[in-house]
C-alpha cells in the first residue's frame, strides 16, 4: 500500500511554514486521538500517521530531504546517504511519536506548568493577594481621609533576607528535577508533566533551613499601613495597594492588597450615587402657612429653606451642589429634602377647641379631600344604579 503524502496527511500546502505545520498537527492530534475515537478502529492508525508526518516535517533537515526525495529519503531505498531518518527494517521516526506529541504538549501546557518550556528555570512563587474590608462613615466618604490599618500578613524574613537558608548559604539545585520545578512521565501517547514532589515546583532545595522562618523565606506579622481614602468613595469601591500583599516564598515577589470600602448607613441622610436625601418633619401649621426652616448638610453646616404655604407630605425640594463629590469626575451631586407633615399629638383642651373651630371653617381649604369624597359619592351612586 502506497504511503500518503505527509503534507496531505496534515492538511497543509507543501510550502507551509513551521508554525502552520505545528498548528495543523495540533488540530489533527486532537481530532484523531484514540481516547476520543474509541468507536473508530482506524483512528489510532491515522493518529500515528499524523505523528509520523509531523516528526519529519517539523525538522528542517528532514523536511528538506522529504521535499526533494519524498518517502524514499527515509525508507532505505536510497542507500546510506538518504536514510538519516530511517530505522532498521524501514519505517519512520514517527513510529514512536512521543517526541512529536511532546513538542506540542509543551506549547499547549508549558506556561501552565510554570516552567516556561524545556530548559527554563522556575520562578519563585508570588505571594498571595490579600483583602481588607474597611468601613467608613458618610462624612469620611464626603471629605476623604487618611486611615491607618493593621493587616495580618506574611513579610520577608529579615534573618535570611527571604532566601530561606540559614547563615547566608545559598539554596542548591533540586536533584530530582534538575532545577526545572517539574518532572515528566510517559503515559501511553502522552508525556505528562507534574510539579516536582521534592522541591514543590521551586527548582531548588534548602539543606540548612533558616531557623526564624523554617525555610519559607517569610514570617507572619501585623503591618501598619496608611491608606488614602479619596472623597466620593461608595460601598464596593476597591483600592489596590501594589506589592502590599503577602510576601512570596523564598524571595518571590509579593502579592497585592485590595481594600474594599463599605460606607456605613447615616442617621440623617440616605445616599443614591452622588445625591443625598433627607426627610425633614414640619408642623401642620408650618406646612399650611409656609415659612423658613433650617436643614443640615453633609459638610456639617446648615442652610435655610423656604417652605411654600400649603405644602403636603412627600414634597421634595432640591438644594443644588449639596450632595456628594464625584469619585471619578463629573459634577457634585444634589441634596433633596422630603417634607413629612406631622400631625400634632397630646393636644390641650384649648388646642382641640381651636382645631374644631378651624375644621368648621375649612370646607374649601382641603381640595384633595373634597375631590376624594366626591369620587366616592359617584362610585356609590353608580353601584345603586
């Protein structure tokens, strides 16, 4: 049976680049892998054929020989000069395709294994990011503030300067992984990489650990940090302090500290974005006659507001520019006053007498009441009809 052209096997043109050949092989390897084609008896043969093709075409010298002589360059028919890739008894280097598939495995998963590919040196582990929840008052959110916080964290060990070794001695290369931080094992068609069990993926071991940190290169400690809280912060605002997180293992870079702000509820004001709302009770007589009242503002001051005569509960009045400052630009918010007309309680006999007299004289002073009961009368008349 004649052998298929290697370019046809991978589905690429004869002039394809190395990247195009590798990409095509990746696709074929995933498509034809026997584990994904258990019901297809031809899948394994095609998978091996694709690996054999890639084993030749990925190598510049072998590819050049194949482009010139075809399959004859490797099947031994050209004699000693043309058989650099041949095996005893004929066949191709791809008969054992672990090398070819390992190359693609490196490309696909090497970054996630932390080694950056074959021959790389594993970097010391970065420290973890930390979260700190900070509760501030609405007044602090209005004006901004600087606050000192105490954060429990890991810091670089001063006794060994983060190396983890006692007395300034240097760590040695891990003999298990030769400093790679990972080990390989052949499992069927795959070359699997795992974190080195001896050095935990760091690539180095410490023969004489630091007594202060036990070889970790870091120790637990509370740190006092000054944090600038900008004016206008809201609940959910996140502040990042780069490099203020947990120290890395054995001299690794530190993580970051994230401060999550929560603005506490206020006794007088409710916040909606940049606007503030304040519910202000007014007496029944003040609402009826009108007049000036004083209301508080978030900056600690006060302002006079003129209440129009005949004001009802729920009426809102706007004070422009008396809200919260912007966190990321834009105009300052407003403050809204909502009137709550209060019914008097604990009346004296004289007060009750005056109110009864007022009630008798106020038939035309309550238009909403008059309109409501007029609608009620019409409703009842309609039901009778």
